[in-house]
């Protein structure tokens, strides 16, 4: 496709901004809109794993991301009182692929924005219509436009998916998660840790500048955890965990420091339809058990930019994109289910499995991602 192709990206999160940066790197000038009136990425922190950092390197943002976060060298599973069940070195697996970076979402967002160019905030789509030549779009601010390609990078509750596809509703994954950033260092400053209890776990990941990303996960029915009193309730949920977890929660001061939400799954049967395509969570949101949600969105962005650049028409580009991405995303989703099932085992059996086979299973699970997408 010619670099003059008119491309609209709907959504200013990881998927949309990564795609904008990747396209701009290849000479395109995409337009990005975001429904929120201001930048306010939620969720505390995120692990940008080496396969995702390889993608950041391809679009020229790896240095900015690395400088804004903390390098992680180990992945550990611990029993809820702190006994180490499995201690995994990451370098033997990833080697020259890239560093493993823990980072605050606000800082990752800033790094992505530096490569993505301008974005229209407070703007959403209200109508779409397509023919063989283009997609006509009406926006919430009263404006309109015509585009060669429209990308739905607008998350699990995607408006593009609802308007341009047979809308597949998300499915609750039987897990609630509480995420936050605390001004405290982890005991193991270069490790991401999963402290596993019965039907729950608490994770810690360094994100730089003496701060830590914490995420508490509880299996059970979907609930609405109101903001008022949230911190006290979270402390009670994990009161039986070891001192590092209690210290982390003790360093938080306000209810609004904690974001709470459900884990939802989505498996859209179609990722592209004519001149429309879905990327990231809009296409394949899943379990966070491999920590690859952001990574898959970043890889989507790179592959889509490559196919748009190399193909001679939109349909061929989108077919190539889906063919390359579906097997890799399917692997991550299936392995995430496997990890979730393992963590849901009775504690004695789960702990024994992690001691005996945890490291080998971890390497087998992630090794396919060491190859380029």
C-alpha cells in the first residue's frame, strides 16, 4: 500500500499507540482518536516482556521504555508465607531477544505517545459505512472522514467490533484483580513474584524509582468493589500472606490508589472484515497469567504495519496479518489457561508441581515467543 493510505486508529491505549508508532516508522501518517477526554491509563503497572521489547526496538521506542522502568532478571513463585517454590532465571530463556522491563502504565503510555504523533482526545465514532473504495466515519464531535483502513484498537468493549462485526460479548473469567503502585521496594528488587494462596495470589513487580506494581487476584464470582473502603477490604483479603505483601499493602494510603476490575475473555471469530481490522484486546483479550496482553498488542501493531506496507491492497494485508498472528495468540491464550488451571489446584498439589516442574514448564511455555512474530 502507498504511504498516502488514509488509516484511522480508534483507541489510544497500548494497541493503538503502538500501531501508530509502527506505521509512522514506515512512512504512514495515521489518524488516532481516543474517547477519553484526557490521558488516564489505568491498571498501575505492566510487564513489558522481552518479545514486546523486541517490538519496541523495531519501532524505535525500546530505549525510552527501558529508561522509564526497571529491569527484571527473575520470575519467582512463592507460597503465601514466602517459601520459594520456583526461582526462574530469565536470561537463559530470552538471551538476546531483549530485556524484561517492569514499568508504570503512565510511563509506558508516555513513551508510546512520543512515537505515535498526535491524537484527538474526547472523540469517538458514532457511525460507520463502507463500500469497495473506502470507509466513511462519523465522529462524536460532528466531523466526518473517509479512510482506506479503520483499525479497532479500542479494547475489550470495542465500538468498532460492535458496529462492523458480529459483536462477540466478553465472558467473565472467574477472576477479580486489584492493581496498584506503591512507594516501596520489593525484597527481591530484580524479580517479579507470585505469592500463591488458596484461590488467590498476590504479585509484585518492580517498576523503578523505588516503586512496585502490586496485583491481587481472587477467583470467584464477579463483584463490584466500590472505591470507598477498598484498601481495608484488600488488606483483609490478603492478611494471611507474608510480611512483604502486608508491607506493600501497608504502604498504600488511599482507596483510590487501587484499581479493581474483572478479568474478561474475548475470542472474536473474525479479526478483519472488508476495510476493518481489530487488534489487541478488541480481538483477543484473555487471561493475564502469562503477562502477555500488552505484548500481544505490541506484536499485533508491528505485524499489521509490516503487512500494510508490503501488501498491494487492504484485504490482502489484513489476511496476511490474521494468518501470522492467530497461531501465536492462540498459543498464549492456551498457555494462560494452563497456568490458571495450575494455580487453581489444591495448594499442596500445586506447590509440589511448581517445585518439581515449574522451571521446565515455564521455559517450554515462553520459548515459542523467543522467535520473531
